[in-house]
C-alpha cells in the first residue's frame, strides 16, 4: 500500500469512497448517515492544498491492470487545540479489513507533528469507537474536552448526529498498535 497526498484530479474519487463506505450504516438503522453528502470538492480541495489530506493506494505491483493506481481510502485532518484532529477517515468497502484505515491514521500521526490525535465518532458502531479503541485511542471525559472539541461536538449536534451516541477520542503521539 502507498499513502500520499491525493492530486486535485483524484478528489472526486474520495467522494465516491465516502459514499460507498457510508452504505454500511444503512444496515445499522442509520440511513441518514448513509445518505449524508460527502465533503464537497471545495472542502476536499482546501484540505489537499493545506497538506491535510492523505489517500491510500493499492501497491501498483499487485494491480491487475496497467491503469494508474486509484485511491481506496482517505483521511482528512486539521489542527485543533494543539492536536491532530482526524476530520474523516474512510476506506472503500471492497478494500476493508486490510489495515488501510490504521495505516492512514498512523501516517496522520507522523504528518501532524508530535501531537496527540483526536477524533469524534459514534460510540456504538463497531467500526467506529470500538475499532479506534483497539488501535490505541481512548474516550475522553467531558472535563477533558478542549474548546475546539466542544465546538466540533456542538456542530455535530446541530447537524443531528447526536441521534446516536457519540464520543471524542484521543491517542497519544507515536502510539501504534
């Protein structure tokens, strides 16, 4: 697997990855999440130009065709209160269970300077909080939330994401499992 910044021409593929990966929520009764619009091309462009977008590609030597490698997963991050906050990480379901999400998170850990990683996620979705716990994240208590994380959670609540339990999580820098 190869991880690097996606090109501007690859950004539409990231939207397709988001749509495909979101379909799994439908089976949990979370159709609103499955139907949620992925980040816009303008938003993805802003992350890409700021150097805060990563994409994962299959190893070209394993590809069955001569076509250029296409992204199979991606991660967006931004600085929030001295931490590297993972805004989004998605892997196409055809490439799930290959540690691609973990590799993207580990690369964000390197790219974001020696700072803790944070994210917000669904507490009870198996590939959300339980997964992140397995790779070294821990749930933050309310008293541990920084102003930036509180603002993110307030925005998520305004979007209706609190219909399902959500948590903020943190992983210390350099911690890889």
